[in-house]
């Protein structure tokens, strides 16, 4: 993956965001170089909604490597309005988590599986067949479990 899709997957893996939270991010949710405000979510049925839980509404810490990549991305997209989505669809609406899953994550899983098979690696039955956003969130939690919960990993929330 490269470009937008790579950045999105990296943000899922390191920040532990839900897909609806990530795809609802707007330019003005970048409250500082190190923090993003999570204050709304994208729902397949209801569109833009409040976050899943009250605890989900917060500012989360963004590591410098991600902040640099995010700045580069924001400089590259054309819509400069403060309330423009960070990851807009072609129509300027938030990306659909279901479309991203089908068009990007599932296909990336298939490509990876094929590359492993071509390299004659031992690939378990069904490996990456059910690759989802939740797998990325859980991977974040698993890799950082020594630091605490996903909410702990997202960092102490300053007042937004």
C-alpha cells in the first residue's frame, strides 16, 4: 500500500481507532501537531453521528512519525476548508468503512496471501481471509498491551 491507504492502515495500527472515528476526522480535528480530536463517527446506517461512547470523545496523541505523514497528506489534498474530511471520498464525503474494507483491506489481504504462496511460504488455511478493521484495532491493542488498554495507548487527553 502507499499514499492515503498506507496512512490510514498505519493510523489504525498505531492509534487503535475505530473505522468510523478515523473516517469522520476533519482538518479542524487536528488540534495540535501531536493531538487529534475524536468527536464524531461515521455510521453505515445513520451517516455522521456522535462517537460510540462518551469515553470515545477525546483528544488522542499522534506520534511524530504519523504527524509528519499526516501533514504531508493534508498538504496534498485539495479541499482546504477547516471542516473538510481528512480522508474524503471523491464526492467530499467521509470514506465508507465498508467500502474501504472491501476495496482496500480485503484486496491487500489477498495480495499478501498470494505473495506468500508465490514465495512458497507455509500459509495457514484461511490466513487473512477475514481481514477487517477490527483486526487492526486488536493488533494495536495486542502489540501495546504492556502499556494498557486502547484508551491508555491513545494517550492522556488534553482538553480539546
